[in-house]
C-alpha cells in the first residue's frame, strides 16, 4: 500500500518509482498540478445526530471542533479544534517562490501523502561538498505539513549523499536544523525563513563536520560501541520506564552495511571512518528498516522514529570527533 497519493519530481526517479516527471525549472503552477496539490483544505462545523426512541433524531452542532476536507473530492481529512490554523498545499509550494526565482534553489520533489493529510516539497539549495573518494553530498530544504495531528508545519535543512540517496537532517549547535510551527499558530513563511537562516554559513559548518567525520578512523571495538549506543529502543519494563534495550537485529544489519555491503561503504571517506558509521545507520533507516512499504519507511525516516534514530547517530558520531 502506497502512502503517496500523488507527486511530481525532476531529475532522478524517486524511491518508489512513482510520480510525474517534470522538466527542470517549471513554474510553481505546473508543480501544483503535477504534484496533485492544486486544491484547498476547507472546513465545516462538526454536527451530530442525537437519536430519539423510534425517531430519526435531531441534528446538533459542536462548535468546539471542525472537519477539514478537500475542496476537490470533498473527502474528509480530519477533525480538529476550532482554533486549528490550516496550512494550504499552495502555501507549501509558495514558500519556495522567491528561493527558486532569485536564490538558486530548485524544487526536486513535491507531493501528497495519506490522501491529503500530509503534504511536502523538497528543494535543492545548490550547496554541495565532495569528500575524499568523490563522495558527494548536496544540500536541500524540506518543508512539510499535516492536518491529521501527526506533524507540525516543519521546515528543515537536509543533506542527501548522492551515492546512496541517504538523507540526514542538518543539526548545528543549539539549533536542531528544523523550525516547527504548531497548528495553533499562523504559519509565517518569511519568519520561518529568517529563523532557518537560509545562508551559506549553516552549510559551511555542516561541511566542516562531515569532513572531520570522514577523516576520523574508528576501530572495530569503537564501532561496536557506537552501534550499541545508537540502536536502542524503549523496553516494556513497567518498573523502569527509561530502560533501553539493544536492537541486535539492527546492529547486525547496520554492521554489515558499514563493513562493505552499504552503497559507498568502500569509498575512502567512509571505509573504517565515523562518516561511514553514520551513513550505515542512515542507509538502514532510509532503505532497509522494516516497514509496511517504501512510503511508510520514508515517512518515518523524514518525520518519525527513523528521523529520531538518525539524529541520535549524528550526535554520537560527533562525539567521536569533538
């Protein structure tokens, strides 16, 4: 079962082989149509039928909540608080207008997940770095929102390693690399861009850390300890809610990717290095981790448990070089 209902893309075919391919540098209006984002989220008051004995019952309103639905199909998307602030599909694309027209960004994918409950767009920033062994990493900006309570409107810097298409959220210093606007607040695109600091400096700092990771050799013992710190999960131990258990299956799978099975694992930048360890984890999360479908895995890798796992791997990798 695919989570992706519709999407458009340029350049390489996306992870699941679906979607409408576009020529580069298409206007946002073309993107909206091709990505299935040319509709609005509408709202209506919640109403219910109070049944009476042997009667049809009466209709009553419940003004504290509202139903969100698609303007094109009238399909219901969710029931939310009356204070809920909607972010429209068009707003997700419009966020990139000045970036693509004047700042050298290029939209790469955009689309609709879960029949309209989640919407995203991903743009290449034009920033790139090449580590030894011709290991290329490119910079992206991801913007996504959901109307089913699963995701705040989130803008985040993301890197993609070309050789294996692994994704990693760029986290720098005190910044998590992501700006999240809860749906009880109005989405202000310009304010989000100011907070993100869409600037070269963020990428430069990230690039310095990537190079440090690629130059840090790691012993087999240190690699094993790294994986055991990263690949954990909460236990069901009622007496100790903070207890963690090691995921032995994941350790074996990631260890094999690191040892040479992973895409790009034999490059000079990755073989026996902290960068290789980090990318073994990201490849596992993005491409190998158990999931109902590729779409479910990518959804988790960008927004859910997979993203948390990659963030933990990044933090642990940095401890090896700082």
